[in-house]
């Protein structure tokens, strides 16, 4: 059974500077919660109960967010503010464990995942890239659907979405041998390439930051040489694994916001804010006053 999810949070957050100078980019908020909390809630909803943060110095605020804050909780309880107290103490739901591992050097996503190897052990596991916030407002969560698909097929799953052709060089791109993969469907992967040039991309199916991986990937990561951008790439290790244990590309149904960049973070705030009971009416009214 899948219980473990690795969440790399050691990035510098250069695309959202200066906001991320003194606080981790993962702590920037979408409405009333930091992005990392939205992502942990997604993982917990999909059945994961062991959250493994791969972090670095200067990012303690993330660990604090999932810990108890005794003074605040006692004060809110004393004032009878029970709903707020529950919101503060339930950032880490009961039965969910959060542990953190350090990534001492920024050697790439593959290296970050490898740093968690001794905690992951022999279990298959998920990887979530927390910049990518997935919105499944109108239905089942894509990560949950991926877990179900893994449980049924036993095959590793990589979430993808179609992107415009001029954007393929920003992503890992998968090759499903020309099979049309409908939304909410999955197909076997034939190849994969990290950040290809537009003319060299095998498709426009981009990896969006949700993976369910066989434990065997860790062994391969140990020997993965630096690839695109001089970094140890998870995509390269997955391509190698795919030769012996075929992986599937799952085409997401929801919408993804890249909260590691300014425009994506703003868009996520508008989309989530328009649905939040405490902000929707006022935000809708405000947006209507703007001349856009
Ligand atoms: C990473 C992955 C890439 C994936 C992307 C999604 O790249 O290496 O395959 O498409 O995340 O955001 P990064 O954005 O860290 O350069």
C-alpha cells in the first residue's frame, strides 16, 4: 500500500523573489493557507500518511507549520475560538507523520528524491512538486485517480498535461508512441526527455509534478549522471526504469497553477478566492470594478 510521499522543498524560489527572501516560497499563501498545506491536504486526501520533506537550511517555517504551536493553541482555546484553534492544530491531521531530510547541495530534483532513499526504503512512493498546485474543484482529485490506477495496474504513474508547443522546453516531456491519451486516462510511456527543444520534443505532454514511483528508482538515481541544466534529473532515472518496469502517463483532468512564479500564484489566489466562503462575494465584487 502506498503511504509515503516525498515533497522536495529545498529550492531557492528565485522566480518569486523578493517575496521568498526570508520565508520559503512554499509558505506563500493561496487565500488562507500556504501552498505547501494545500499540497499536503491533496496527499492526505489521496491516502498518504507519511510526508517526507526534503529541505535545507533557512526553511524551518515549513516544519513549524506542521508542528503544534502550543501558546497559540492554548490562547485560542482560552478565548473559545474553537474553529480557529482546530484550523491551527490540524495543519498536520492526526495519523499523518511529517519528517524532514536535508538536501545539503542543490544538485537537482533526482538528487533531492535520492536524499529520501533511507526513509522510503523498499516501498513504492509518490513524489509531489509543491510549486504545482492542482485544482480539482469540480470532481475527484487527479492524485487520487492516479493512486487508484497504480493500485489496479501496479505500474508507476506520471501525471502529465498538454502544453502549448512553445512551452515544452520548460518541462519533462513524455512520449506515448502517438497514443491519444484522453483526460483522466493513462497510457504506457515509450520515452521521456527533460526540457527538450521544441523541435526535438516527442509530444506536448508535459510532466506536471505528481509521480507514483517503484522503489527501484532509488537504485537508479544513485548512478544517474547530471543531465539537462547540469542537474541530476528524475526524468533520466525514470526513462531508465521504464525499460524494465513500464510507467504510465496519466493525463490530468484538473487545472494546474505554477505557484513558483508570480503570475501562477496570483491566478491560484483568484481561482481559490472566488470559491472560498469568506472571500468569494467580496472578491467577485472587487474584480467586477476593475477595468481589465
Ligand atoms: C521539474 C521536472 C520536470 C517537470 C517540472 C514540472 O522541473 O524536472 O520534468 O516537468 O518540474 O514543474 P523544474 O521545474 O524543477 O525545472
